[in-house]
C-alpha cells in the first residue's frame, strides 16, 4: 500500500455514515431504499448529456448506478444496466492510471468528458471507464458490473461459447428405475434452471466480464457515449437510485489509496462483484540446479 489522495475528498464521500437523501445527479423517487433492482426489461432513453460527466468522478460514479450502457454490433445489441462502479480521480489519486501524467495509453482520460477509456489488463481482459471533468483534467469511472437487460443470448455466446461459466457441464445420471429416472429428470431440470440463473447473473459480474458480454475492446477506446449515433452509448436510469439503496466501500484490488471508499454498488443486487483487497504478487523463485557429475548428469 502506498500513496493517497493529494486533493480533498468531497465531504459527502469521506469515510463515515452513508449520506442521506438523494445522491448528487440523481432525480428523486425511484427504487426502494435498499435491495436489488427489480428484475425485467430495462428501457433505455436518449444518451446522458455531456454535462453529466463534467464533474468529479466521485460524484458521477454513484449517479451512474442504474444507467444503461448499450453496444450495437453486427452480432446484435447488448445493453447492461450498471450495478457497480469505482471512481478514479486522475492526478489526485494514486490508484488512477493518470496519476503520473498523460501517456499514449491514458490520453483519452485527458480529453472531453463522456468518452470511453478502454484498457487491456493481465494480458487477456478489457475494462471500460467513462471519462469525467473538463478536457485537460483526467478523471474517470470504472464500470465494474451490471445486469444484462437486452441481448442476453448474444452476451452468453460471447461469455460461454468455449464452455466456461459459473458451473460445470453435465447433470445427475438417472439410475434405479422409472421413479428414480423421473426424480432425476426433475433434479436435472431444477439444476438446469439454477445453472441458467447463475449464468445470467454472472454475464457481466466484474469489469472484464462486463466488457466481454458487451463486446468491448480497445477499438472502442475514445468512443463518445453521449452521441446518439455512437455504437456505444449510455442512457439514464429508468428509475432513480436513492442514497439509502447505495452502498460504498474501498476499491477492489488497488495497492495505493486503498482506503478511499470510492466503490459504489446497488445494495443487495446479485450481479455486484465480490470485494477483494490487493494481494502483492510474490516474486517467482529462481530455479536452482543440483550439482552435476563430471559427465554432466544430475545427482539422483
């Protein structure tokens, strides 16, 4: 762990009791005070205005909960309702990619607000952020998780086409006569239902899965999510999320500024990812060869 915020943390988000009343940027009314978002289709309207993003990431982040990110591709459209986010405050935030200044990789973060910053991580995954604050000042919100509201079949094909998923293949084998076979069939049907539910819940649960489900890669770095003609765009929530329905805590897996509670999620929603603290990587042990004989073979 190291570093911390060099700028003041907005008073409504310093560690302590959750704020009361509506969160900044959200309309009044909406979902119950706590619990998951009601299931079912989530309508999407026009894209959020650019002014929505022209403020600090820690204010934009909770206001994005319940918003709908939509990506239209030749495979079909997939829309995800955002249920978990993290704020990163650029040069003022030691955990931000922009903390040490502008690079080719982070250039989008220093640009106009309302654009997607997409990066590649661990040599295999993409993550998408939405840029905040006026041009020249880096700040962004990482989209950590969501519920697929449209295009579940397309999202599932992207996520599970290779056989991956939250559970293995196969089911119980029916033995012991017709009654046992009927019971086994019922159990298999129930198991299949549970598997289907688990797979649906896991489609966009985590930032890499969210990008995979939506078909987001580095080709969308810089996409304007406020443009109604953009293939990747975000619209406001069909219903608001009240402050009491939002939880917050430390960001996942960061080694610096780890105590800052800028991860926000919809309380009780099953698509929210699990919290994991940063675990330092252990240096790989160097291989030590056994002494050799004059003939060059290893002693046994």
